C-alpha cells in the first residue's frame, strides 16, 4: 500500500509570464476548475507556482476528461505527495514505481526547499542507487528513459511523478471580458468561438434565423454546437434573432448582388447592439479571408464599416482544412455538416458582389427603413442559457 496522496498536479505554463496579473489568472483558473469539478469529490489547492487536485481514485478518468477542457492548463501530471523527509521519499518512491513496467529510468530532483539536507544532483544518485539496488533488470538512461521520474522537494511535501499529459492550453476563460460570437450552423463559427475562449474571452452567442425559410432543425443544430462550446466554460447565453422581416425587406428592395453585403451589415448592427446590451467588448465571428464573396478584404471593409467595436476573427487566416481539423478535435464537425438551410443559404444571389462599393451599399440599404426593424429584432430576441447538459432535463424543453 502506498501511504500517500495521489493528486493531479497542474503547472501554469504561459500564465507565469503574466507578472502583474498573476494572481488574477491563478484565481480565475482556480474558480473555473472548482466550477467544472463541482460534481466530484475533490479538494483543490493552489499557490503561486502550481495547483493540485486531490481526488477520489475511482473518478480519475472522468476528472481527466474535464481537466482536458479547462483553458489555462498547459500540462498536468498524476503525482504522488509524500512527506519531505529522506526516509519517506525513499520508501514511498520504491512502492510507487513497483507496479510500473520499465527497463530504463532517470531521476530528476528539484529542491525548492533548501533546508532539505541533500543537494539535487546528489539526491538523484541516492534515489537512482535505491532503485538499482531494489529492482532487478533496470538501468539508468539519462537521454531516453522509459520512466522519467521527477521528484520536487518542497517545504513539507514532495511531489513524485512520471506521467505527463498535455492540457488544452490558452488562458482561463474569464481573464478577458465578454465577446459576442456570431454563431451559425457552419463549420467556421464554432471553431472561432472555441479559439476565442482559448484566449480567455467569455462568450455570448447570437444566431440569426429566418423562419419559416429556415427550420427548427437548423436552430437545434446551433443549440447542439453551442452545447459543444459550453464544455469549455460554464454556460453560454444564446440569443436567437428573428431575422426574417429584415431579410425579406432586403430582398424586396435592394439590388440582388448587394443583398449579402447588406444582410451582413444588418447582422453586424444587431450584433453590436446586443453586445452593448450584454457588456460585451467585441464581436467574434468565423469569417475567413477570401472564403466567399462576402469575405474578401473589400467586402469585409464595407461590412465592418457599420461598427467601431473590435471584430475578432480567430479563423481569418486559416485554411478550411486547418479549420476542419480543429472542428473535428472539438467535436463540432459532424454537427456542422448536417445539411440544414441557414439564413445565409436560403437567399443566395446568383452573383454576389465580390468588390462592393461602400456608397452603393449605403444607397441600397437606405431603400427601406431598417433602423426601426433592427430595434424590433433586438427587443424581441429570445435568449436561452446553454450548458453542457442543456436539453437533457425536461424543464429545458419547455
Ligand atoms: P461558418 O462560417 O460558421 O462555417 P458559414 O460558412 O455558413 O458558416 P459564412 O457565410 O461564411 O457562414 O458567414 C461568416 C460568419 O458570419 C460565420 O462564421 C458566422 O460567424 C457569421 N454568420 C453567418 N451566418 C450566421 C447566422 N445565421 N447567425 C449568426 N452568425 C452568422
Ligand atoms: Mg464560413
């Protein structure tokens, strides 16, 4: 029996470069981990250098699954904590490695507790000798060992570990203010949302629907995508805009090749208003330079002209295949490719303008009174709070 605690040891990685903000980053990460693991029997400890989670061994795999979705964690280890005295370290180390299968090993000691009487280099030799004497058929390999054993001696407690897992990186969600994600049912916007959260941005999402031209299935698809994104945060407010009246007016009044440009200017206007109402500091979307007519730089300039708010386009410079790789990784791809009509796909002009002129776009959109319609669309927004379990409880469906 190993008479020690087994914990998930988290190193902060990139966080540690944020000197002035360090405590804020660590506290945000701590709160996020605590929220995400609230249904487990865990104890979370933190200090300036690391954090660790004490857990019930039977939950390890499930907890790892959750830890893998928490931004701000770059790497973590399954570590054993033993008392920081030579006897305990030696006897526990032997028990810990007993069940491991390896033929070569390396010991790497770090001694942050300088009152520990043996220097790191010397202690490597002490512990190495201990293993060589007690375990048959093993040898030291400092370059490419089967088992690379790290021993971190701190005041009171020593961490011993050799397992290392890559976390999902980034900054903890909540270290940046809110952004308003334009979430369609496509491949790009969920990836954009994921990447924005990875930078620490808290997300709300807005979806423009055009019932009856678009279906309830299209809406459910966006809800499913939002659920996938909610895995990386606690919940996302999804604002559903009835875009039908505006879209119909555009197609009735404006020149066909400018309809998409104008439609997107309207979407931006509504998104900006919504963002301001919900204290969001930026718009986030899945535009990618050159992907379609409305995403040439010329189009982007004409569309973007309606707002001063920063527009973050996390996939702006990625190839479609690179975006798809991320979509598969975050499990949104299979949902995104389900073929339901989106409001952008229902009304597609045969030849959308590739290089729109700003004055022309303004002239065309002034052919109907859109301000009132925009205010109505914003006032009538239907908001649902989506978390990972959304739709699994009966009350969500009411
Ligand atoms: P995606 O870009 O998500 O794959 P898409 O390619 O169908 O979907 P585009 O026409 O490329 O969408 O639109 C560019 C961006 O505009 C989207 O990534 C999304 O951020 C936003 N957008 C488009 N349609 C909608 C919509 N119906 N509701 C909310 N946002 C939308
Ligand atoms: Mg797209």
